[in-house]
């Protein structure tokens, strides 16, 4: 049997405006690096498979599943986690709206939902269409309830808070 | 001071959850923490012949390979699923056969993935059928209810009925799938074990660990401040807690064991598939003369769990002749257990579908049919109800849903490629309480701390209990801190069976009243504070023998694509009679959440058994679809004012489960109304719509 050697690499991560120098196993996902090495446990592991969205973070402002990215591959990006979206006393409007509209129950999917929603609003702002956009060439997207549901469907919620999540996002959109 | 009970209060821990500060069981950093990864059997029945740990132990950072040959011996408990790694037998595919522990998650997992395990396989039996030769009548059904009941003579009743309905309905295996996979972080401080564990009640996990490891009560602490959902699958200890505690003891280090999403499909329970024959007999006006509900379902060979699917029929409708039965077969499958509204959720699908068929056969409106069959007392047993407001829910819902405008003819409304229909179903769930303990302490500064081993798995219990305590103590909510999820606070009921608020609220009220009496007696709060403790065991034992149930009415509107068979649900409405509602905001969320899971049950959820390998093969969120945001449109839940002084001091009935009861039947009945084709098997997949 060939000798197996753990391969560690120096990795630089930029998270929530802070630079981190780490020595990590190549196999470490960004999600595990955040949770196990940086103690940023707001990003949750729901499936480790890219199917539930609980680990959603932003890379250069775009939403991504942190479980599907190796930490070594995330070095060139500015990473934003829920801890960087807003904290007590300085909440993002979406965080406050989730509280006000009770867009959460157990709260486990919530950081991912909020990161996803923050980036989703930027996608809408940039004019990106979705599968339910009636005319993809028509210019600005009207983020109605149907568009909101479609664009938030990468974030599963087993408690069934979707109705209130949509209400929270609609409230922020105005 | 005006009370807060009943008000729409935002959940107290909302801020910590929206900022990511709330720590769940796998979120606690500990110095020297190592990670355990479970290795699962790849056969469904047989024996583990050998586990070759040699190569794994040579891998850098791998600390241990725990198998049946070197695992700590555990003391016997009544749940075989917790006696993990105690022998070589394999009872189902996916059973734990080893735990690999490594310095890091990556190392543990890589070693586990490559661990050579040799088996002696035996033929397995994993398929449920109504004609299975090993069907048997269990001693009782969950939690401790009669397996069979009989009132009158059902065969004679059916023979003499003017109208009969006789159909078989089925529901598939369904997996709870809370978003937070089961997780435990365990460490020992000398002989004292502490676990951060994801569960619906730290008391039960505490009791299990005390017994398994042969410890004193005071030697185990279970902490579960935030829990990412459970839906029944975290109702008791699960094996990851045992494995983490065992490995931490063996290695002298803190150990974390987190299940993968895939592992949840084998190791923590699921809803049994059910095959249900329902026979109804009535007069021409739809008044029942007989009801027979026969259920076939499965359990495992490790632990007998008999879902109480037919109990729905024991409380719903008046009939002189009523029989219910449950038959079980122990298969080489993972152990089924509680999943949201065990019994009532699948049982209501069959009976409420059959009632819709009877309404159709009699030419009676389905709401009117239910009103005509409203019982005065419990149909099976004859005990009085503490309160029963099903008819009020049906009428309120009919008004809000504009039911009166409905054309009853099926298959007649079309909008382009969409057929449209509406349906209704009734729901119910028991309103029980269980003994709990709590303490309330008065602080010098005029604030109060309530301590009890309640769990907030997303229900809003922490917030609701704060409201209850604030009202009892006659102070604003910000003067009360409710601490939960810590077994050191003493035994309490789990968040299960819709019994949380009824049980915890009761003991909090009692403790608060005791404290106020003590303060009065002392002429104020002494300098060193004052603590009152309460236990509701005697109060609950002294309750009158009544039938206590919540009731509800579920309404659904569907659109069915005639080309693809896709079903959309533009509108769901639930109206419930569930006693007093403590928090109007979180209660609405919880009821809507239950209805959302009911929609998911109706249209999507189905765990498929692979007969060849003996395993549920669609074990991830790609293969096992739960309702996503785009699957849900308008869902509203509301309730009628209901006062019931025969429940508990708060008058609450519990709302965790009734939201899912009846939802699938309402949707199935709406699909019939839309298409004219009856759907008797869940989920109502497009292929079933196109080829009924």
C-alpha cells in the first residue's frame, strides 16, 4: 500500500473584511473552514451536498453553497457570511424583516436564507431574469411574490416558513 | 397591566438566529475536539465478519476505529437502536458498524470511506404488503393505545347500509428531514459527561445516557439550547449521542459526531408506509351506520414501533358500528418512529378521502356530510369531549374560503391547460399534558429567571413560556428570562405529541404562583432572592377522564396541468380549534408550517425501497424532494376562540401537529374535484395524475 500523507496547505481567506492565514487539509470545504477553523458557525451544514442552501454565503457578493467549494479554491474571493451581513445593533433590513415577519422557526436554514436573499436582491437589481420571468429581455425585473419564491427555492426550510420568508423579502423590497 | 398571552410577540431568539449567533449542537468549539464518522452496513441482514482497521489506523490523524469488538459495553435499555456496536448482527442496511475518529473531519471521513468490512449476508425481507405472511397484531400501538377496537357489528352495519365506500389507500415511507442533522458534541470532565445534543427534549437523552453508561443522574448533563427542527426524529436519544459519549470516554477527548443527510435516512426514524382499507356504510343522507379502518404497516427487527394510524377513526365521526385495527410486520429495514402527527397524519388521509368519496356517492356536500356525522361523545368508548369545535372550524373555513360558491361537479373547471378544483378535510389531534418540573427565581433587581428542561425546536416555546411567566408574575416580558434546554433543570416533557406548551406552560404557571405566594409570605423578595419549584405529576394524574382533542378544517385549491400532470396549490386555508393560543405570531407560523409539510406529503414525499439492496434509495434532497419555496403559494392559518377549562391552567391544546393532519386529504379531494379522478395513493405524482 502506498504511504498516505495528509497534505496541508497554507490558505489565505478573506472573510467579512478580515484576512485569515490558515494551514488546512486540501479536502477542507469552505464551509468546514468557516465553521471548524474560524468559528464562524452561522453558516450551517444541512446536507453537505449543495441541495439545501443552509450553507449559503456570498463570494464577491454572489451567493454560493460553501459546502461545494474547497477552501483552497475560495482564496481569491471576498467571502461574506451571515456574521458579516449584520450584527445586533446594526442589522441588515432583511434580518430585521425576518424577525418582524417570523420568517424562521428553528432558525437552522435562516443564515443561508438571509445570505441568499441579500445576493438575490442584487441579482434582481442587476436585471437578471429567472425561470418565471415573463420576458427575459424586458429590462428591470418586478420582484413579485412569484419571482421571490422562484429565486429563493435553492434554500430549503423544513419548518415551512416560506410564506413568511416571502413576506419578509417583499417588505424589504417595498 | 395587560397580559401578553395571546399577543403576536416576535420570537425572543430571533435576533440570535438571524445573525448566526445561535449555537446548535455542532457549533461549540472545544479544545482538543476530535471528529467521529459513522460507517454503515452495506447489507440488510446478516453479520459483520470482520473490520480491518489496520490501514485506517495508519492514516495520519486517525485516532481510533471503534467496532463491536472494542466498543465500550453499554447497559441494556429498551431501545435496541441505542445499543450501538454491542454485537455483530446486522438488522438493516445502513446500520452503524463502526465509528472512525480522527483529528479532523476530513481525516475521519476519508478513513471511514475506505474501511474494509466483511459480512456474512443473509437474504433480506424489506417489502411491506397487505398479504405479508408475517403480519401480526402488536401488543399496543404508539404511545400505549389499543391495537384493535370494536363497537357494535361492523359487518352487519355495512350489509344493511344504503350506500357503501370500500377502498384501499396508501401512504409511502416518509423521512422527517429536519434541516439540522442529528449532532452531538460530547466531553467528560472526570466522571461527569456533558453533551451538546440536538433533540426535542434533553430529559429523555439524559435518561438514556444515564442508563446506557450506568451513571448517576447528576453525572450527565445534556445541553440543547437551540435545535434545528426535529418533527419527531429527535424525540428521544439517537445513536450519535451514544457514539460521541462512548468515543469521548474511550479517547479522553471531546468528540463530535454529526450525521450526514444520507445517514438520516437510516439512523433516526421515519414514518412507516401504510396500507389502509377503509369501509364506510351510510344511509342515503350520508349518516354513517358503519366505519371500518384496517391498517397494515411495518417496523424493524431492532425496535417495535407501531404507528397508531387508525386512531383518527376512533374520535371523528358518530357511528353505531366502528372497528379499527393495526397489523405490523417486522422487516429488515431501519426503525420507523414518530414523524409529525404519527397516526393522525396518514390516518386522516385515508378516512378524509373516504368521507369525500361518501359525500360524492350520497350527493351531499362534504362539509354537510361531516356536520351530519358529528358525534356527541367519543365514537369509540363514549367518553365526553372536553370541547369539540370541528363544526365551527368547518363553517368558519367555508365562509373564508367562499365554499358556498363551489360547483360540486368534478372535472368541469378549466383555465387553459389547467383543471381547477377545491377540496376540504377535517383534522384532529390529541391535547395531552405530561408531568414536568420547573423552577422560578426572583432576583434582587426585580427580574425573574425561569428554568425548565423545555426545548424550542422552532416552535416558539421559549417566547411563549416567557409570555406565560410574565403574565403570571405580572411583570413585562423583559423582566423574565426563560432558560431551557438543559437537563440540569430537572425532568420535563419533550417537544412532542403537541404536548410542549400544555405541559411546560402548566408547570411554569404553577411555579410562578408558588413564587408569588412565597413572596407574599416573606413580605417581599429577600436580599438573597427566592426560588420556587413545581412539579405537575399529581395535577395531571388527578385530571378527569375526558377526551381532549383539538380539531380543524383544511381547505385546498389546486390546479392540475392536463398535459404534464403537475399539481399546483394556489391556496390552502386551515381553521383550527386548539384552545387558547399563547402567541398569535409564532402559532400562525407553526400551523402554516404543518400545512406546508402536509402539502409536501400530498405531492412530493416518498422514500422508495430498493428491494435488491434493501435500502431507501432516494436518500438526499435531490431524490427526496421536500416542498421548496416555489412549491408553496398562499397558505393561511387561523383559529376560532375556544375556551376549555378541562385542559390545564392555560387552556392550551397544542398546535405542533394538527397543521399537517388532513392537509393531504384536502389536496387529494381537490385533485378529484379538478380532474374527476380519485387519488388514493400518496404522493400524488404527475404519473398518477396522468395514469390513474
